[in-house]
C-alpha cells in the first residue's frame, strides 16, 4: 500500500523476467532441420564445387559452434556471431 510521503518500493519478480526456455521445442527444431538436410543431400551433391565447398565450410562452422556449446566455450560462439560475416542462406 502506498503511504503519503513514502517512496515507491520496487519488487523483483525474476521468474517473470526470465520465463522458462522450451528446450524440447528448440531441439525438435534442430532435428527437423537435420532431416531436411538429409532429404536434400542429392540436391546439394548436384551443385557446383564452389557452392558445395561454401556449404561444407558453413556446416563446419556450425559444428564448431555446437562443440563450443557442448564444451561450455561460449567465446567461440560470440566471436563467430560478431565476426561480421554475412552469408546468403539461399544455397539449399
């Protein structure tokens, strides 16, 4: 209750500020993407060498980022995220 002459008191509700993360949804999405990749393998193999090499490098970078997550090395992710590399996602 607010009383005359008293300052407002802030109350923290961290559970509202940091809602739970739905890891099942995140992992299901990643699994779905892997299925899509497997289904497009022949299409990828039919592309030219330059495009295949670019895709291979991008997947290697993704793999390194995932290894960084598994090993708790977030610096790898932060470095790659802020590297300024902007690649077109239109190859698949």
